[in-house]
C-alpha cells in the first residue's frame, strides 16, 4: 500500500510490529473511534508532569471525572494532587482507562494537553503491580524531549523506587550500556542511539524481550522516512505481546496510513482540531529584503523592554544559521543561548536550563525546540526563517500564548518566502498582520550589524564549524541516496515477485 508521504516500507512493518493489529486480541471486536473530547474546550497547562489547569468554567458533568474514576490507584491519586493535577484532562480521561484495560492506544491531542501523563500514569500503575525491568520503552525524536519525559516519569513515580534511564546521542555509550544492563524500569530514548545499542551488543535485544509497553511520543516525527531504519531495528527487538501507545499533536499522512493499515484498530482518541493557533496569539510579519534580515532582527530585540517582552525564542531552519546568529548576538553584546543538534548534549541541556530559569532572555533554536518542550512564559516567538511546512509553523508559535496567556509571533518574510507564508495562512485559517516598523530607524544599525556578521562568519570558519556542517551534509546526502536505492530495489523485488506469480 502506497502512502502519501512516499515511504510504504516502514508501514508494512509497522502494521505488524507496532501491534495495531495486536496478536493477543485478534478475536476482539474493533475498538470504536473515540470523539474523546474533540468538541471540548482545551484545558490549560499547569504542572511539570504534563497536566493542565482547569478552566474557570466547566462544560458539564462529564468534565468532572477524577483520577480515581479512571481507575488509578490511591498512591497515584495522591501524587497527582501533590503535583497540582486537580483532575484529568480530556486526553487522560480518554486514554488512561483504555491503557489500564490492556488496549493499544493511538492518541491525538494538542501540545500542552497532558499527553505525557496520559501514558505515564497507567504505565506506572501496571509497573507497581509487577515491578521488573525493562518494563517500558518510550521513543521520542529529540534529546531534550527525552529528558523532559524522564523528569515527568520521575515526578509521577516519586512514591515508588522508579528506575528511569535516558538513552540519547551526545552522551557516553559505555555508561548508557551499563545503565541498560542494570535493567531500569523505564527507558526513554531517541531512535538513533537506541538502535546503536541494539546492534552493538548482541545481548541488548534480550533486555527488552519482556517489555510490556512501547510508547512513540511525537509519533508523526518518529514515522518519517529519516527514522525508518532505526525504527525497524527497534521494533524487531520488542515482543509482539506488548502494548503499543502512539501519541502525537499532529495528524499526518503517515499516521493516517498506519491507522488504516490495521483491520482491528487500536483505541483511537482524537481531540485534534487541525493546524490551529490559539486566539490569544498575535501573529505578525515584517516584509523585508533578505540582505537586511539580521538588521531587522537586531532592531526587534533592541526594543524588547519597550514592548514588555521578557523572553524570546528565535527559530532558524538550520544549525549553521542558528550558530551564526548566536555569534552575531555575542558581537552585539546581546545575551543569548543557542540550542541545535551540533552542540554537545551537555551544552544543549545547559542552554535550555538557563533559558527556562530566566537567566538568559533569548533562546536561538532550530525546530528541536518547537515540539513538546515545557518552556514556560515565552512572550515572543520570532521566525527568522519561515518553515517549509505549516505544521512546523504551528509548533513554533505554539511556544508562546500558552495556558490562556497572550503572546506574539513575528515572522521575517523575504521576497523568497511569500508562497510559504500564503500556504501557512491557508492552513491555519488566519491572515498574518503586518508589524509596523520604520525602515529609516531600522537601517541606522546596518553598519554595526554587518560588521558583527563578518566577525561571526570568520569565527565559524576558524573554529572548524563550517567543516563540521559540510561533513554532516555529506553524510545526510549519502544516507538519502542509500534510502532511495533501497526503495528502488524493493520496488524491483516486488515487481519480480508479481511477475513470477
């Protein structure tokens, strides 16, 4: 079956390996699709454990369910109360009872809706009944999100002796392997590093042979073409008897195809309302020539105090641009931290920690910071580069105007970005408003910014960063060519089999 994202091979594997047609429940009737709160107003994010703050007004008795009524044990109810989780969010109401009943679950809900607690709470309850390791494997596309999920597991499991291990790139593999050999209860990993461990140690797959849960968080990203090889290796190492839980804030062609491939569908919860942005978000643009984009950016940042802006995330589309901007800011004496995949893991965690703590007001980041991360009180998002996909725009601007607060997103639009912005406006159903600027005032800083950019470019060259960028690009191109060759070979094999029949 061909799917619109053009990568059918992983889905034939996924339909079996992800257990959306569970081997243990072939005789059961298909679970009905849940409307699961799609008509309910989204609740507001509150606790670090991924729950949400209740609205000031209720929408009826069905929203007043408690964690007790969902079937959670008393100790988990107490923990939820201590963490400020007054009552379950819609995604938790819909999914927790199904997971406790042994169902595979496919959960679609917006960022900040409490998805992490929706799978962590029932996993912890089942683990407490029969504690052993490795009990659950949670996969996520980014390192920072892996550490955040681990924090939430540790917070929710604080009343038990939970052993939780994070396995991501940028960290020492030997120490991670030792941690896995100690059989932690929960492993949170990125696909690439998890695959490295599984293929480097022949005994490693055996550690996961009795795992009860496989969780794919941000499942739309994990099922993209770039993760195909990693996911196949991991899925082959997991027992077919496990429960599989997929959660995502974004519905894509890949996810639709995966769900449709199952004849006996998993429980499907959907509170997904398309690529929408919240009403409290002010969305603006500045139309400018590409060669003065940096000048406009620095002008915006120079007026933060006048606009009562305390924290800003600047999104760039590449590690190179992100690093260059951070060096320009350094030359201009603007206090920033950067977050991108070419930094070491310690540097990435330190940058995120300083920004979240309010020690630094500006974070310059690639899309690694656009999804899932719990970054409180961001007043302004600046799209230095316009994302090529509307869903990425929604994830980026979703970092501000959270939990009912106001926020602003300003996109720097060049002559090359017009069609991208028009597509974004079409998808989100809203026109971006023009942000007023006085060109003569902005261009007063052009000489200083150009000088800073020249110095920054020289620093990148001298430090070897440009060589690293080129080496990474070459590696990606090689991997892309290999995937295309594999795809072509698979097509040829299928055609040969068809002719033989």
